[in-house]
C-alpha cells in the first residue's frame, strides 16, 4: 500500500482545493473585482492598464488550511479592440501547492450601448506534494512512500465570453478544458486524479439610486461535473462609488461581509470576511480575504472608479 498512498494524497489535494468535492480552482469572495482569474475575455475591458492582487486565508483556525494568492495585469490595445493580460496564482493546502501562470488574449466588439469580448487563455501549472515533510508514523519508522516529493506539470487552455457596459456585466467561461492526468491509475484503488474542467457564470448590475448612492447586486455560479453547484450571491451599497459595503451568501453555508474603499482615482482596496454556518464552524469558522487594485487610464488620464 505504499505506492497508492502518494496518489491518495494527490487526489485529496485535487478534491480539497475547492470547498466542494472535485472543485480545484480556488474560490474567492471578491470575485467581482477579479474576473480575469477565471475569464480571459475580461482582459482589456477596463479603460486602461489594470492590475489586481488578491490574498485569501481560508479556515484560519485550522492547521494547513487553504491559502491563495492571485495577481494579474491586463490592458487594451489597438483602440480597445484587443486585450491582453497575464495572471499568476498560488494555492496551498497543507503540504500541497499549485502554482500557475496564464496568458490571456481577447477581442472586443463595440455595439451601440455595450461591448462583447471573446477570449482565450493558455496556462502552465505545477503541482507539488511535499511528502518528505509529512509526519506519518508515531514510532519514527520510515515509509518509502514518503521518501520523495511529487511534482507534476500540466499545460491547459481555456475560453470565455464577457458582455459589459457602464452599469452591468455578465460572463461565461471555462478556464481549463484539458482533462490532464495528475496521477497514475492504481489497480489497488482504481484511483486516478485529473484536472477537471470548471464552468463559471457571473454577472452584476449597478443601479444608481441618486448621485450619492448606488446598489450593486452580483452573483457567481461554478459548475464542476460530479460536484454540487456552487453559488455566490452578494449585494453591495456604495457612497459616491468610492466607499462600499455588502453582504453575501455562498451555498456551502457561508455568510460574507465585504468592504471596499477607492483611496485614490488609481487605487482601490478591499476586504472580505467569511463566516461558516455549517458544522465546519466548530473547527474553523472564519476566512479572510484582501484585495488591491491599481488602474490607470491611457497616458495617465483620470478614469472613473470601476465597480467590477
């Protein structure tokens, strides 16, 4: 049973990288400010250069709990008809880690009152399982299954479509199409770990009550084969579109509080706090997420605060 143990650990990482079985892509509570992480068609949809940084610490009281770091930058080109961007992400869970770099390109069509973009992405991922650092026995005996770490590299591609206007946006994407094999099938357990395609559907609408106050309901749905449908629903309230606060609910029985401030025309910061309402709350009730956005218009001109 030594060899299968490696595949068990890798399979557990693949299953546990999301909050539900078989979900691999990291979840985020502030997804509405970071669409490029899952949809390449978002690249170039801002007025100018835009960069985003997001850090999430999930289930903070639990040892080895998930930690996710995401950073990306994108910009429009050729009179805003083409967009391009690059993303980096790192997702850790216990002794396992996935690092990924992705290139995104998009083409934007202008209609009378809105725009539609279509995008493609190419990504390279590295999976690392630090077996050599696992304490697997009480008596100190050596198990050869833990003598060497596991490293797997995969190449993938994805696509998406994104419609947007001043007061609304909607997008549908599959960031990974290839079902890459991450571990070898074992006769003893008949276990094979795969990269599983994920489908994301998200949208939001900004309703201006008056020149001072605005409301933004938004949602995110994530579908993975053989896994429960994941659904986020949030509503944010804004004062002068510079200070925002909101509440949300996720189908894994989590409540979410969100806060954001436009500190400068070029700089936005945000924070999200998740509280679990499930039995998990006994062990690790809360998660924390921090967001930073830097955006600048062409040749440094002033740009309007972006709420998505």
